[in-house]
């Protein structure tokens, strides 16, 4: 799978309460959740996002509570992939469960700038910036790539049960 998009850059230790504030947790519809994604971090976040954009973050992205609302809101907002220096483990798993591609690549996260264009080969873990420089992230094993390609764990399980 190849993903192309422009960078939306965020900082370190972005917790799930920043990604989707607790006051919106009574919402379960993804497109409705997306309206409030990152609203307390940047009230104009959604105005900056074009479907397919790539979020690049610092360390410990998605720390805090274990809610699936956070990656769901990001995905519904149009972000196609998140690259970070590191992820909180529960966010990492929740992102995979809902089919949101994520990669850890500290070198890229350190050097990329907002609005820069990236091209990501998820199956190989290769990321190219607009200058043609390549960065390497550890790709997911095939079964996790299948979960992401199917749009999440529920769709993956349904597909397997249909075989």
C-alpha cells in the first residue's frame, strides 16, 4: 500500500484527551467525532487537513486513556497515516484495530516540516520526503498489514470468517 500526502505536524506527548476531548466522548459516529479532532490543540486543525494528509508527531503520541475514540477521530478527519517518534502502546494497538496505519520513525519525525509532501510504502516501511530522501520504519508483519488493509480488526475477522 502506498500513501501520499502532506504533513500535518504535531508535538510530543499528545494525549488522547487532546486528540478528542472528554466532553465529546458521548459521540460514537466517526464523522461526528472528526469535527472535534484536535480541537483543543489547534482549533483550526480540521481546516488544515485534506483527506489523505499524514500526521507526524513527536514522542509518546496517544498517551493517556485507552479510548478508541482518539484514532477513530483522526482517521475520520482524513488523516491517512500517523508517523511518530514513538506511540503509547494502547494507542498503537487501537490504531491497528480500527485500520489506521501508523509507523515509528524518529529520524523522519525530527526532520520533516509542516506541509512537506511524503510518500509511504507501508509494506516495506520506506518513507520518502519531497526532496527524495528515504527514511526507514519497521513495517508491520503481513497479518497486521492485512488488518490495516481490511479497514480494521472487525473487517479482517469478518473476511476470515467468510473464507
